[in-house]
């Protein structure tokens, strides 16, 4: 005769197997999902452009609108989205500074339009920002319930900083 612990172990093993198959299917099916993200960002105003402790610092007002609803599937836990300023200097071919970020917990909040100041200042080591062309790039990280995190980005717009401090 089989004991109660043996039967409990068999029941547990039987329950875990379908769960594992469902988790593998969720991860596998997300690989075939191709979202269509729509987003726009532009500089409304350069609030302050100063030299602080020998470094250039810029404070901006941004207009950000995005439709990230296509990133959400039944396996999506949340989406982390952030806007970066990217530019080139003589020392570095790519300088990337985060200006704004947000966590989107569900599909209903994934379509938005906001006018915000930059959450983090645009600071460059040295005096390299005067007259520089800066590109705004939207990045997103899709955090799934199970499986691999998906990352992508989209170039939105570019602008030139002034030649003189304000």
C-alpha cells in the first residue's frame, strides 16, 4: 500500500509539471511578439543653462507622449521607460544621460502625454554642451512574469543647445 506522503508527493509532482510547461510556453510565445510603439518627445523650453563647478548643467521642460500599450501581453508584469539625451564629444563617441523615467504597471497607464521638467539634470563633465546637438531617445525594458527581460529603444528628436549660458 502507498503511504499518504507518497501520494502527496505524486500529486505535487503532477501539479508542478503543468505549471512548468505553462511558464515555458509564456516565455516562448513572448519571443514572437512584435510591438508597435509610438512616441514623441520635444523640448518645450531650456529653463537654465549654466556652468556649475566647471561642468555644464542644463534644466529643461519636456513634452512627452507615448503609446506603449502594444508592449503589454499576458506575460508582462510592468514596463520601465526612460528618456535619455545622447550626444558626442571629442573624448567620448556616446554620452548618454537619463533625463526622465517612469514605471508603467499596467496597460491602462501605458498611453500618456505629459509636460514635465527633466527629473535628472543634463550634466556634462567639462564645457562640452555649448552649441551641441543632443538627441532624445526613448528606452523601454519590458519585465515579464516569467522569462527574459526585453529591451528596446526609439530615437525621437534632436535639438541644439545654445552657444551661451543663460
